[in-house]
């Protein structure tokens, strides 16, 4: 059974930092692309950052230079380091694993972790 468990969220003041972790189980971690998404109240879920199975990273423009995604295959964990947080970064952050098998995409989501940035 695949499980993605996020941790590290919480309340932080604007300008502060948080590091999110997503621990995976039930998958061969090194085979999967991993991503962090977020959903703010009243908005659609959006991609924040992704890291491929080979380590290639992608970070969306709104967080570029502030957020960093990384992965530790030995720990089967993906991280999102968030610095210089802004009020608009407040959202529920979700971890996702995905893998293209050649015929379909296997995807799994974590349960989400709330991050609140206060002024």
C-alpha cells in the first residue's frame, strides 16, 4: 500500500522559513517523480515544485529563488525548503508521487499539511 506522509507545516511569520518533508512507503522511491503542490482557500491546487527520478528540478516562478525541492533516496523522502515566506504562500501543501509505466501514470497523494504565514 502506497503512503505519502507530509510533515513540517505550521504557523510562521512572513519572512520566515519552513521545511516540509514527505516520507514515502510502498513504492520504489527512486523510480518516481515527486512533486509539491499547494491549494489555497478558494483556489485550485497548483504545482509548486517537482523533482524527477533522476534529480532534475522544476520550481514555479512565484516561488523561484525562495523554495528548493530535494530528495533523499536512502530515506525515501522529498523535501521542500521554503524561505522568505509571504502571506500568499499560505495553503495546504500536498506531496505527490508519479510514474509513467509506458501505458498509464501511477499517481499517489499525501494527506496535506497546512502552512500558514502571518504578518
